[in-house]
C-alpha cells in the first residue's frame, strides 16, 4: 500500500552557519496558499492524498523514516535541500510561477505518473 502523504518542503536544509530563523526564501503565506490549493484540488478529484507542510526543518533522515509518497519543494531549494537517499523521482521542484500562483498541475501529473507506475 502506498503512503498517501505529500510533504511540502519550504525551508533550507540544516547547514553549518544557517540561522535558525532562516526558514525559507518566500513568506510562509505562499506555502499555506499552495498547500490549500493543492489539497483542494486533490479533494475535488476524490483522491485520498494528504498534503502536509514539512515540520522537520528539511531533515531528510526524518522524512525518509516517514516514507512519504512525494516531496514538493518550494522554488530556490533545488540546491539548498539535501535529499540524499530519497528517490529523486519522487520529488517535485516547483518553479516560481507555479508556486506563487499556487498551480498544482505539476504535482498532480507526478502523482498520476507514480500511481500508473505502481510506485
């Protein structure tokens, strides 16, 4: 059975010298809007996926232990989120326009790809 949890990564991975106050590139209001829009679209389509804002401060070890179906990353994290050990095919890297307009299309497409492939 597939874990139907999607984590939305919105902050940089922990690195030496990073301020604990530095959470992300964009204000959290954009993250909240994106999550609400994605969850609304999944609900409208009758899909039982649950979208959750990352509460691990981008700690990949904790995320791997939770075995999410998909990670969705806010813009600017492609080289700032250390996803070592996590299947890179189960990560969606949003661009700025998708994120700011809360367009869930790329995530919906990736979910269709994953479920069709049986992953």
